C-alpha cells in the first residue's frame, strides 16, 4: 500500500466489514459498504481524521447499504454502485431489508458504474470489476496502485458469498471468482465484506469454489 491507510469497523447484525480507505496525500477517505450504525461510523471517521469523498457499494443487500443514505447526507458525498445492481438497491424485497432487518431501506446511487470502468476518487485509481453471483450486480473494487481489492460478498477467505438469495447464481459466482482472481496479481490483498482478509495467491490455491 503506497498512499493508502486502510481501516474499518464491523457493523450491524451480520458483522459487515465497513472499510475506510484514506489517502495519505490528499487526506480524503472512501467509505466502502456502510451497512449499519451510521453514528458509530461517523465517530470512527472523526478519530481517523480526513475528509470523506465518496461511498462505494459492493452490492445492494441491506447489511451493506443501510447507513449509506445518512452518510451521504451528512458528508454531502456521492454513492457509487454497479449499474447492474440498480434494481436490487431500490427494491426492499430483493435487497432483503423489508424481510430481514425490519427496516425497509433503498439507495439510489449517484453514479452507476459499468464493468471494467476506471475512475479516480479520493486520489485513488479504482477499477470496478463486475462479479455477479452473490447478486446480479455484485462487484469488486480493485486499486492496482495500492494492490488492494475490496471483494464484497464475492470472495471470502477460502469461501464465497451465498447464492440462494434473489438474483444469485452459483455458476455465475464461480465464473466471477475466476475472473477477478485472474486479474489480481498473486500478492494482491483482498478485503471481503465479511470475515478476515486474504490475498489472491492464497485464494487461487485454496478457494474451494474455483
Ligand atoms: Zn450480501
């Protein structure tokens, strides 16, 4: 990691990793998957210091988006997601917020990204890699200059996200694991939406879903 300070908090009932990507030079921060507990996230960002510049969503499930609306308003920053996830982000049944969290919630992103799109935010070059399977519009965010990938619920340490929920597909997630791990160099660090961090070389060898 060159200019990146990576921190985070674990939030909500299903222990979602909400990551903070702070640029040492610009002091700007990206917030990845603010899934719950906006007040705790704001407090943690205060401790970290710096200026939030945007919110990245890896997919639309309630446990990854529930605090996005409040943080967007609080900091006046844009929300990014894959274009293929638009429908699920807006549908409280598909995003499971109506049935599972008892707090129906939807998010309209400010920027819908296309597969392979490269954009710059908080001084980081970010590649959006569409990785359907957990949901149809799941994606990973790859920061080649930092050798870091935020993998959402696509790649877990020696596992992958479940595929039995709306728009999920086991054959798709297997394809996505191959696609993303083919793009990442072996020593790339992977930060999943749940559980511990891993790296691409380890997953190429040990992930049972490949
Ligand atoms: Zn999910």
